[in-house]
C-alpha cells in the first residue's frame, strides 16, 4: 500500500505579512513563517524523484461544523470576518497570528486537507502519509489563534477520526520544538487521545508544557510532556523516543497515530537551540512506524508544523518521507558531511528529565490503561 502525500499550491499563498514595528525600530523583514521552507521541502520531494513513489492526496476545505469540533463557533466566524477584505490591513486572529484577505479559505483548506489524509488512510487507499499543510496548527486554541497557527489542523483531523469515523483511541506525537499547547488544551479531558509533546523547555509558549501537566478528569494520565533542556541532540531525542514515546504507544495501543511534524528542533533552526539532524527525524519515523505496525496496521500520519531553516527543513522532510515510503533516493544531506554537530551524546541533565517522565507521566498512563482494562 502506498504512502500518501498532500500538498496544495494554494496553501503556499498564505501570507502572515512582514515582521515590522517602525515605532519601535523594527525595520520590515521577512516573517519566520514564510513560504520558503515548505516550498523547498516540496521541491526536494520532486527533484529527488520520490514523488513518483507517492500517492498524492487532494486537499479539501473543512466545513464550519468540522472546525467547530475543536474550535468555538465565535472564533471561526471571527476568522471569516477578518478574512473578508483588507480594510484593516493585515489582520490578527490571536498572538503572533497575522494574515491577509482570503486567509480563512487557506486555513480551512489546511484543516480540511488534514481530514482528507485521515480519510484516505482509514479508507485503505494509503497506508501512511504526510500532509504538507500551511498555516501550521498546534498552537491554535479553541477560541483563538496563536504562534503562527489559525486552526489546529491535527486536532481537527483527530476529532474527525473520533466523531465521524468512530475511532476510540488516537495517539498524537508532537516533536515540534515548541510545546503543542493548543492540542493539549483541546484533549486535556479526553481519554480517547494520548498526547505526547517533546519540546524545548520554556521556549514557546513561555512556561508551557511542564512534565507535571498530565491531563485532568477523564483525560487524567493521557497527556505526557517531555520538556528537554536547550542543547539536546541525537542522544536525548532518541532516548525520549525509545524510553517514553514507544512505551507509551505500546501501553495505549492506538488505532491511529498522528504526528505534529515540526523540524525546528534541528541544529540549523533560528527559533530554538536544539541539535537534531535529518537522521534523527528518520529514526523517529522508523520507531513510530514500527509501533504503528504493531497496533494499527501501520496507520501513521504526519502534519507539517514549524521549522524555519530554508536550507535544512527539506533534508529533514525528505528523510521522513523516505522512511515512511520505504524508498531511499540518491539525495544526500550535504550538511551532515560539511558541518560538525558536536555534543550529541545524552547528557546527565537531559537523562534526568527523561527519568522523571518515565517515573511520573508514563507510569500514570500505564496505571490508567491497566485500570480501564479491568473495568
């Protein structure tokens, strides 16, 4: 069965405007969430020849009803209203979220594309896949956008799988370097969704995603946060996947695994201080694919989030796509050969965080699952 790939040129037309504040001395400059990283990722998929091995999935627009499974009606209507014209220039749907006329249509297409790739895998036309959607989504909350995100694409996709497709256990793994606060909020009390976020401690949002956040109510124990210290590289990240992510997936036994795929934990990224390489992202995909094979017939879907190095995001994305599809291209990550990335061994202070997660949140999840199975 083929690997799916979703890309829409219209999503590349999303514009958050320039970053500028003339009154405070910020000369207009290109926004971090610009089109280059996504377009170059797509270009490398084509230039490498991998596109010929993939089954393309067509995006569609999410309906208001589908968006309102995780967002408030008032917020969706607010975005629609802001999107109508340019009477107020670039509009804002929340902190660090700006867009121009037609922004609603593109954001709804990203959310609807996320639904489309879920349907493709649940219908059996693809085994796994990657949705190269834009704008990103994991910071978007129920009633406001945040951090370059308007609608929470992966949450919309998960809610669709739960409410429209009848699934009862979905895992979301978020390895974007910034905490997936919006996704966490939306499933905070929902024990049908296991949410795991691996992020740089106190990067963005500030003080968000401590390991003590584990959910509440029915969702108590189904949120796992891994706030890694700055400077974490291959050793720390691979240890998290080996000692937290895979055991959590094995305990929860999801029917579908969704991934918030941000490549901003790479050593080239300007918005964080982590040191992952493209080979680390390949490894994450390998171990999650094996877990998905064990529990849900390989149903593993990626949804693009952050990553702000135009030079390096494409190599990280290609590594993921090669691993998902099982097809290795002739393209090589030139930066692995030309750039020395030191300090990759697991450090004691990084190991201490992973140990705490294992002793706390992971243990809580295992206890919760054991209690549910006894009922």
